[in-house]
């Protein structure tokens, strides 16, 4: 195989690899963005009953009549 034919073959293979890499980057870009930059939120379930907060400590009932 002549040198010219070998360079032509390597050039074609290089263009094919570059085209596949370009298409793969277009397809994988949005998918990787969702995976790598997704925010994970964790919630904790409380076993205690939720009580309404008292607005003013002086208004709390102390159990004394009156």
C-alpha cells in the first residue's frame, strides 16, 4: 500500500472517529448534566406529633385557674 493510500485511510478513520465523538457528546451532554448536577434533597420524618408554636410565652397556659 502506498504512503498516499495509507494517509488517506488514516484520515478517513480519523474523520469517522471524530464524527462519532461529536454525536456522542451531543447525546451524552444533557444526560450527564442531569446526573452530575442534580440536587439531592433529603427529608426526615419525625415520629413526634407536631405542636403549634406558642406566639408569646406569657400567653401560655400554666394550669392555674383564673
